[in-house]
């Protein structure tokens, strides 16, 4: 069974943005071929769940993953971090073998 961990900080941010939007079920995460290392994460908000989506729920927030991205994301942790003036979702993904210098893309 695939696993995806949602940190309390990520869950709080997901809930906050959904509250501000006034609708939505959770965060949708997928991957696409991109960048110099192979793949990049794609984030969007899920307003409805597709039949094939795999949902992970923790700390009162849901993350939806398409089946074709599941193998690349299995075992990952979704976090929300602040670094200086920047705030963003960070993926601590044990499947990543290499990533580009800017951190925008990765290979598995």
C-alpha cells in the first residue's frame, strides 16, 4: 500500500487556502516530465475527486494523487516551509535519485 505523509504545517496551509477559496477538497499532486533532471511536481487544488485518485488524509487535510504519479511519490512527505521571505510546499521524497541545482526538477 502506497504511503504519503502530510506534516501538520502542510495540513494547516491546505486547510487555510481551502477556507480562503471557500471550496475544494484538498491538494492535488502530480508529476510531469520537465526540467533538466526529468520530472517536476505539479500542484493544484482538487475541487472534486476523480475515480482513480488515491486520497491521503492526515491532520484534517487531504492530498489527492493520480495513479500514474503514485510510484514516484510513494513514501514522500509533503511539508510547508518558510525560508526567508519564501513560503512553499516541499516534498521530502525518498525516491529521488538526483535533482537539478535549482531544485525545480528531479529524477527517480
